[in-house]
């Protein structure tokens, strides 16, 4: 039986909302960073693609927030499984697949919550796009592609020490964001390097409804470039999960 446990889902949601780490890094930090770099600047109302700069920064911070939520929460789920939680589950009607699906649903909920918070604050502070559908398209791309970072978090949780896996997953997301053209516009060799990082394709596709590949440097990314980036990193994250599963089995 693989059905989601709604009781466990509710308890997981309450537990995460009481977790200061979740509140600070998953929900609050993306909003604060948007307010610092998107809403308060004198450039917020300047044109950017089919909207303004505030909308551009809002998309970036929402994408970052969902990536952190997915990676940190799935890494925590993998760590719990390694610490013997699976033996406790064997005493309940919930299957391992049901446990995994429940945890993934909880991660998606918090990813969606992070996205909604940033979008609501963006709307209230002047983020604008030329047509309403661009808001919906950006949100759908962000939430759909954020599942790839669920794979990443799962792999990190299986490969690394359970006590530090969740922190490592979210901290590495911040590192990837700095070097992935998410927090600040990059140029030259730094932009060339950024195109190979995990967050570059994800955020570039999230911005596509606004920018259609146009960068702040005046360059234009062809659509295939971020798509290839995402596909390659999904494959690499899947390999990380496979390596983690094999390592966890070798410990037994």
C-alpha cells in the first residue's frame, strides 16, 4: 500500500513550521532577499523583458526558495530512513513507498509555500509583468522543476552523515545560487562557468516567461541551453541517489 498518510503529513507540516531552521532559510530568507534586492532598489521599476526588474528578482528568489525547500526536506527524509526510521515504519500500516510519497508531498507543500510568499510580497511591492499568464507560467515552471532538487536532497541524505545532510543540502544551494547567476548578474568567464552549475538552467527556465533567454549582459541564451543543463543535472542527481542507495546498503 503506497497511499499518503495524511496524519503524518499534518504532523510533518506542523513540525517543520515549528522548526526555526525551516522558517529562517526556507520561508523567510527568500522573501528578505527579494525585499533587499528587488523591491527596495531604485531600479525595481526599470524594464526587464516583459516586466520589470522587481519581477525578475522575485522569480529568482522564488526559484531559490523552492530549491532549498526541496533539497533540505528530502535530505532530512533520507537521513531519517538511515537512522532506523524504516524499522519503526514496519510496525505501522504505512509502506516505505507511502512514507517516501508523504515526505515528498510535504517538501512540495513547503516549496509551494516559499514560492507563494515571495510572489505575494512581490505583487504587493510592485513586481509587474506585461500579461497575467507570465506569473502563472513562471510559478508552474519553478514548482515543476524544483522536483529535481528533491533528487539532489535525497542523494545528499543517503551519501553524507545524517546529522549534517540537511544543512549541507541547503548551504550548497546557496553556494550554487551565488555561482549560478541567481543572486547577482554575472558576466565574462564567471557567466561561462555559471552555465554548468545546477541552478543555472532551473532559474533560466523559470525566468523564460519574462526574459525569453535575454540576460542582463545583453547576451541571449538559446532555449536548448538551460534545457540541456536541467536534463544533465537531473541525470547526475539520479546517479547520486543510486550511489547513496548502494552505500546505505553496504553499511548494513
